């Protein structure tokens, strides 16, 4: 039997196997299939040769591996990556507040400083300039703040930092925009907003 046929069979088994089998042979089958089909060292050209379903298998395995390494906690890869990089940046830069990840269930708060201040972190992919929405924030401007600071992380198409800016709660209230379909607020990185933001990384 041709090696490429064997590889496709192994990939198919990897994708459709039951949970118990996955626990035993998932990694072995996956690695065997990739090795036979594309060789040990995979490059961009190798991925371009793969079928869509095969790419989904690879993507799923990568997500599972990132979760096993505690690099991400959910399947929101963009958001998790931005939070991770923002927290690492703040920890590593002299004079920045030292942050740690907030408990996963904490609404509208993604990180906490040593002094107890709450940070929301939103991540966008360049060239997008608008964040996802903030649920649970009403139109009442006198409400108790949901967080003290908002960090907006911009990633490039390789999921690396391109820009990190920070604004406070009052600036958020001033520049938030209502998303009628989602029925919640978001923020756009306009020129006016950036003039009132702290640039933490990039330009």
C-alpha cells in the first residue's frame, strides 16, 4: 500500500476515533501520519499540500497541546494569546504594574495587579482596530467601575505583539461605542483615543 494512502488512513482514524482510543493512540497515530505524509520537519509548503480536514486535525492537536502546556485555558486562541503576552510584557518591563491572570470565571477582568487593581484585556488582529464587546456594562455612566484599566493588545498575523495600549475606566467610558447587533459596548483605536492612552509596546 502506498505511504500516502497509509497516512490518510491514520489521519482519518485520528479524527474519528472514540475518546478511549484517543487517550491511548492519538499522539502516536497523529505523529506517524504527519511523518509519513510530510516528513518530520514541517514547513509552510507542507501545510499548503494538506487537505482542509487534515489542517483541522493539525489545528486541533496544536490547541490541545497548548492547553496541556497551560499556554491557553480556552479555545479563544486570539484572546488567550493576547492576555498571555500582555501579562508577560507587564511582568518583564521595569516600572510596569506586575500582573497575574485573574481566575477564569471573573467577568470583565482578565488580570490583577499586586495592588489589587483590575485589568480587562482585549485582543485584536491587525489591521482590525475594534475590540470585541464588553458584556454586563450598562448605559448608566454612574455605575461602579467593572475594571480600573483596559489593555488593548494588537497582534500581527503570526500572533506576535504589534502594539499594546492602556486606558483607564474613565477613558473607556468616554470612547466606548454601542454595538447594536451585539447589544454591548466595544472600543475602537481611533486617533483621539490613542492620544489619551498609554503606549506600552509598539508605536
